[in-house]
C-alpha cells in the first residue's frame, strides 16, 4: 500500500501517479520504523521511503496471497500486466461512482458521478 497526498492507491505500480509537485508540497517525510525483515526503502518515484523487502526475503506472491470476500479481480479495462492482481471492492461516497483505473492502473477507482 502506498499513500499519495490525496488517495491510497492499491495497484501494481502506484508510484507512477504521484504528482511531480507532491514531494515539494510534502516538505519532509514522517518517521518510519519497519519490522524486520522489512527495511525503509525508496521505491520508484515516491517521495518517502516505504517498508519493503524483496521477494527472496519474504517469499509471498503479492497478487495471490489475499483470500478475502472483500477482494475482486482487476478492472476489465486494466492492462494485461494486471493479470492475477487482487483489488478491493469499493464503496464510493454518495457523490462518486466506481470508474475505470488510472492509466496503467489495475483497480477501479471512485470518480465523481456524472449524475
């Protein structure tokens, strides 16, 4: 799970969607303590480090491990690289509706209603 300034994004590569000005607006990163074997690591274009360990350290298929009635398959408009990804079922606010993922994203997002 990665946090941008406005949304929690659960996707195969959410770091691509951070605004180039987000890090500047953030100022400094909050303190981060990672439980072993995770380590604070900067990933992709993210502003701040996240707790992370490579797959050979924590052997888990990150796309298949979640078994929950609250998960669904990737959105039908998602790219083929999202095959096998699990997304969370959305419960959008009253003035929003479930819409397609951001470009390159795997999971549906809540978007403003057209009604």
